[in-house]
C-alpha cells in the first residue's frame, strides 16, 4: 500500500506503516526528526501533484489557527505578521478542505478539537491516547473517508476525568510555555500510530465510503509475521472480507 503522511515531521506514523511493509512516505516543510530518506521536505500539494497515486493519506494540518482554545483571539482584531488572525483561520480551513477533497481513496484528517467541526463537518471519531496504551490525555478528532473508526488496542484504567502523566493536577498540559511547545504537543503518540498502521494498513481496500446500511467488524489475528487486524464490510446483500 502506498501511504502519504502529510504535515508530519516526527516520522512516527510513517514509520509505523513502513514497519509493516508499506511504501509509506511523510512530507512537511520541516525536516524529519529521524533524518529518514522516506521524508519529503515539500508542500503536500506538490507531493500529491507529482507523486500520486496514493492508497491512503493521513494528514495532520497545523492546528494553530484552528483549535478552539485560540479562536477567541480572532474576535479581538489580533494581527499575526501584519495580517488579521481570523484571515489565517480561513486559510487553514481552506487547507483542510483541500486535504479532505484530495484524490486519494482513503483519508484521515487529524486535529484537536477545532473549528473544523463547526465550519466544515463534525469528526467521525474522537480518540484519546490512553485508549492505545499511552498514559496521556489529548482529545483528538478524526475525519475519515473510506476508513473505519479506530478500535481501542490497550485501554488504560480510568476515564476522561483521570489525570494522566502529561497533565497537571488541574488537568492542563504540563509542558511550560516555550517556542517549541507546539512542536512537542503535535507529535502523534506511538500507540496511536501503531493502531493506524495495524488497522488501516491491513491491505484491504474500501472502494467507497460505508453506506448507512453497511457495518464493519474486526478480527484480531495474532499471527506471524506481525499481529494484525482483518475487517469485514457487511452490506445488505453481500459480504466483503478485507485482509
């Protein structure tokens, strides 16, 4: 499977897919933290235009001007490099629309709780790192095309009110303010990346989004060379097995 991980500098999602034998590349304007030869330091629009086709794209558009936590500045006439912050939010939303409409059969757009939900559409799924064995809280929205929702792989004890290792006693993120704080917080947790690769990189193809009458079931197969998920789309008059 050819996989493009857009707007990723950490390489975590890209490497999770490559570990399972997929032809996965990441792209970002920043260099890759792992110095991988499978990272393209280019704009995703240029990559999609020149390197297509891809079977799957997982995109992490920058959330700076999208996250609900900062939208209050838009109504205060705040300028960023001489431009109204609200204008930058509109540009960010246009970029998200471009990613969602890309000519790729399977797409996941990932972002924290943001105005994408109110301005474009609500997410298909909201996940937490602690569903995937990570002692951290970070509510993450997924907008999906041709993909099933992620299944929890290693749910830690507790619930959304439980304080996790990355939180203060009041529930805030522990990272102090700094120029690199956004970069530290934007990395995909390894447990989430592994779940994406295991469940979405199983080799099957959903040739169309799930219809309202369709359902999707998973079977976990703990076999060599790697444990993996097999899923079945059950339609009203047929059954398709994807491995």
